[in-house]
């Protein structure tokens, strides 16, 4: 007579005898369709996320344009360029250039250090656009509002210490935006060298990246933002805050209204 074993009377679900339930391999609540693609809702949310990143790039382009044209020929978020300018200043003993480049680097670094912990909150939460990203962008908006006030007070012609302080503020805002967008994955709205490299490399090898639409979009948005920012900074300085604040404000409002941290509902068998 066979001895009874613990669990011997446990029944497998009908039709699944001897089979282990398949783990959901898609992170953050996503599931795949039968053909291996993301569900329609997932693709829609991804497209919305990409559009928001493109809008953020308009703000970044405008901020970098005004930084270069009106704040001492340095950038707010193009750190490679600022490092080169800092090195040139050190080699040629031009103290003013070293100070401006160093201020931009310091401001950007401070923005990343302040924004990254905010953006990283709730790291395990599902969704293509976590609430922590919206919170970080809202903090950036506050910093940019302060920067725009600093721009308007001298009627778009900051000088001396005011110019340097404004540069630090704008660079800090770009650092916060960089930290927020980095939370979304391998994408950026403030530095686009890797984006351009991916597009050109894909064209050369015939292996375009999956997010080619977003990549082209952010490159175009950077140009548009820089063109608009440069035009307004030099010819209609009173309107410059509009091109800086409006795209960012739209992203924050849209993400807050749609519940930025919601997950895709898992499909039931």
C-alpha cells in the first residue's frame, strides 16, 4: 500500500496539469499581445510619453539659446561644451570664461543632485510616466519662473553678478529636467549627442532604433526651441518666458490631469 505524501491530493487547475503558471515577463504591469508586441494601450502611453519629452526639449533649446546669447557664451545643459570652454579658459588664463563655465557646471550639477532623489521616489511604481517625474518637473518650473523674473527685472539685459546668478539658476533647472527625463529610461531632452548618434548610426547600418520618432522629434524640437529662444532673446526679450515656460507647463498639466503614475492593467487569462 503506497504511503500518503503531503500535497498528493492537491489538484492542478483544469487544463494546466503539470504546468507552472507563466511569469509575466513584461515589467511594470505591461503584458504582450500574442505576437509579442506591447498592447495598444501600452503603445499609446509610450507615444504620449514621447510627445511630452519632445515638448520638454523645446524648453531646453530655448534655455540653452538664451544662456549662450545673453549670459556669457556658455550653455545651460550642454556639459561637453562647457567642459571644453572651461579647459580653454584654463589653458589661456581667461578668468571670466572660466567663471562662467564653472558657474554653469555648478548650477547643472546642483540641479541633478536636487532633482534625482525626487525623480527616483516610488521607483517600483508602474507606468510610463511616474508621478515623481511630474513632481520633479514642477520643481523645475518653480526654478525657471524665478529665472524668468530675474530675466525680466533688468528688461532682458542682465549684467555682472545678476548675469552669473541667472546662469546658475537656468543651469540648475536643466539639471533637474535631465534627472526627471532620465527616470523614464534611456532618453534625454537636454543633451542630444547620443540621440543624434543613434539616428545616424541606425541609418548607416540599417538598424534604426525603435524610438526613431521620438529621436527625430527631440532633435527638431531642440532646433525649434533654440531658434525661438534666440529670436526672442535678441528681438523681443519680454516674450522669452513664454517659450521657456509654456511647453514645460503643458507637460506638467497634462501629466497631472491624466494620472501620470498609473500602470497598464494586466491582462487576465
